C-alpha cells in the first residue's frame, strides 16, 4: 500500500483551478487498488474540502501547509504558532504594510486594508512584469471579501488577544522583490518559525514543525504506511519538506528548476494532467516490480 500526497494549486489543480478528469480518474484508480491519496496544501482545510466536493473526492488532508491534518472525519494534529511568534510575525507584516491573511481555528482572516495596500504596490512600479503572467497572480491578488469563511480584521492586536483562537499560518502577499527579501530576512530571524513560499511573490510563516513533511509523517503513521512507501507530488518551495520526508518525490513540469532538482522524478505540467501521469508511473513501476522475471 502506498500513500500519495498531492499538493493542490499548481499541481492537482490546473491553471484554470480545475481538477482534470484524468487526474480524478487516476486518484480513484489508486484508491480502488487499495492505495491512499491525501491532499497536502497551503490552502485552509475548508477551501480544500470545497474543491474536493466538486469532484466527489473523499480524501484525507493536511491544510495550511500540513499544520491541520484530518482523516476519517477527525483532526489528527494541529500545529499552531505560539503567542510570541504571532506577535513578532504580525509586527513585521505591519511594518512593511503588506496585505496579509491569518489562517486560524476560526477560519481565515484578512487585513481590511488589503485592497489599499495591494493598490499601493501595484501602482509603485516595483512589481516585475513576469509576475502578471504567473498562474497564481490572479488567485493571490484577488480582493478577499467577508464570505465563505473569510473574515476581515482592522486591528491585528485585538485578533491576537482572542484566547480561543489558534493561528496555524500567516500568508503575506509581497509583490515587491526587494521588500520580499527584506521581510524574509526579518521573519527568518524569529527563532522557532518556518518560512517558505508557494509562489514568487508570497511568504508563508508557520511553526517550525508546521510543514508538509510533518503533515505527511502524521498521516503515514495514522494509516500505518512506512514513509518509504509514500509519494509526494508538488511544484513549489513549500512542497520541499514533503519531498524530503517521502520515499519518492515527484516535481511537476511547471515547477522551477530548483524544485525539479530536489525530486526523484519529473512529471508533466499541471495543465497536462501531470498528477495522473505521475500516479500511473508509480503504479506501473510497482506492478513491474512484482512481476516475476
């Protein structure tokens, strides 16, 4: 039995935010053969479920970069940031006046000044031209609204003082490369946090133990599957921890070269059903290995 861990955006989803029939068929084929398939995504769990429901896919998941892991209708693990880290991360984001979201046990919160802050950087001339061509640009610069689990906050300090709220991830939209480098340096200086990205123009900050590698380990242990029998498929830097943890790492054809170099196999791009081809490759390799010589 194998465990396939699939990233969502840029991997299982096409550039049109769709899961192709080929990908759906491959996922269900793997399940029918007794294998397990999970989603490991930077998205909030609610967002993952919404997408999977559209395709009648019932999969365990690790949301918010593996900080919230679910299977069989229950929470297996929740990896949150401590209060001191929340304060330091929020202060860094506010100093730079970047648009940012906070992923929590009460849903996703976004700064009410998101539209104004976004307009300011777009008008600044500091955004590289190639960012506008990135398939993630529209999704990440979309103006959030108070609906579908999204809530606005005016004062981040008031939000942090809610004792019933636990924070799993900060998502910072940083379209100015110079500002991004400055922010990354400041955030990485905070001891005990994990700083990564899921595109060229965002920063994601979690607990040092809050990453997709840990999410994969938790799910594998729960299902009783050895890590050497796990397969990770992704396209971005936030996928590298699960590449390191998995027995076999697959990079998408649309991934950056650095991501591909850290994989065991490169499949086709997300618009060419790369997930389906990767699953078929693994299943075929396994079948060949079991056949008598």
